[in-house]
């Protein structure tokens, strides 16, 4: 009777230890997968931001090309290295000699939008967010 009891305890103990080890392995696997996804999402965010900033630079160039007429209003779809960004609009503030530019870049089902304020005299970026 005592030998059967000892074997039963050993069997149950090994099953419990096996489940604990399996749960630890699965949780580590999920953590690694989540970390990989987060790193990839961060990389895509950096790419979207770089594309949107490039779009701001192109909008500054278009402002310079149309400096005398002040007619650049945006609405352009721009291709940058196979990725698209949009100059949403350009709003002029003649009292402050500034132009507010809104650009968006989309990548992997997410969009980054940047708003920049540009001096229409020097074309310097005064602020952006």
C-alpha cells in the first residue's frame, strides 16, 4: 500500500512540475513575440516620422518656388522612396508672416501627422509637433 502511495505522489508531482515548466516556456515565448512586435512597431513609427518630415521639407521647397505668389495650398500626394505622404494643407497667416503646414504619412495601417509652422520670409521651421 505504501509503495502505491509513493508512486502516485511522484506521478502527480512530476505532472505539476511539467505544467509549471510548460507555462514558463510559453510565457517566455509570448514575451519574446510581444517584444519583437513592439520593436517592429517602433521602427515603423520612426519610418513614418521620417517620411512626414521629408514631406515638410518638400512643402518648404514648394513654398520657396511659389514665394512671390503665395499660392501653394498643399493637397499633394508625394512619393518618397516608395512610400507616400500627403501635404494636407497650407494656411497662410499674413499678419505674422507664417505658413502652417499639415502633412501625413501612412505606413502599416497607421498614420503620423506633423504640423509645422514656417516663416514665409526665411522659410525656417518655427515650430512643429
